[in-house]
């Protein structure tokens, strides 16, 4: 028959585990409070963006879902039009020229306007933004002009040349769910 071992010392381990669980719960509550503060701050940005839309010179822009730019006729249906793409996550930067929107089927290119380039406007990858701008057709000459201006490297020029269209941004604002 198996010998029943003594539980000598087991009570000491129970006290340590109890203290550790209280510390873990305390840290979780602290982290949760910080996340709530971030969410409130982002909500204030979104509210401010919504309130100022009445004074927005781009209020007449066509609201387009980011996914609509890469499906069906895609961006070709909007060439030359001012569009607004709301609350889309930034996938990555395209040198100093622009960035890629994280769209499910394929990333979509956004180029900074001349005014934004002069102001050194940038957005952080992972942030959510609302972009207002004109849809333009992409060509190798456009990508090469960006490269010759020193705003993108050779690899970025190659990646950009695979795009069929891009948005020349006139306005970029923090979107719902994140800031830049």
C-alpha cells in the first residue's frame, strides 16, 4: 500500500500563492485603469473630430469603406473624386511619402499632399486614421518621381509601383480606436 506522505511545509506555500494572487489582481486592476484612461482620451479625440466636421472643408467628400477600394471595380470607380476613409489602421510607412492602410484583401496606399510633406506630417504604424483625399491612378512614373525626390527608397518604389491607385491625402485625422 502506498505510504501517505506528510504535507509538511504545504501551508507555507499556500500563503505565498495567496499573496502572489493578490499582487497579480492588483496589477491587473492598475493596468485596466490605465487602459480605461487611454480609451477615454481616444474617445475625446473622436468626439472632437466629430464636432469639428461641421467646419470641415472636406465635408462633401464621399464616404468610402476601405475594403471597397480593393474589391470589385475598387478605387478605379473613385478616380479624381475626394473620398473619406474612416477609422482604418495604418499598416506601415512608405518612406517619407506616405503609408499603407491595412485593408483585408490588400494594403492600400496613401500619399501625403505637398502641404503635408512640407509640414513633415507622419502617422504611426498601428494607429487608426481617417483619411480625406483624392483618388489617383498609380504609374511607374509617379513612384519614380517620389524616389527621385528622395522620399522613398528603391524597395518602396517597387512596392508602390504594384499599386494601381492611391489616395493623395488632403487631411489625416486620428480615427476611432486609436490615435497617431
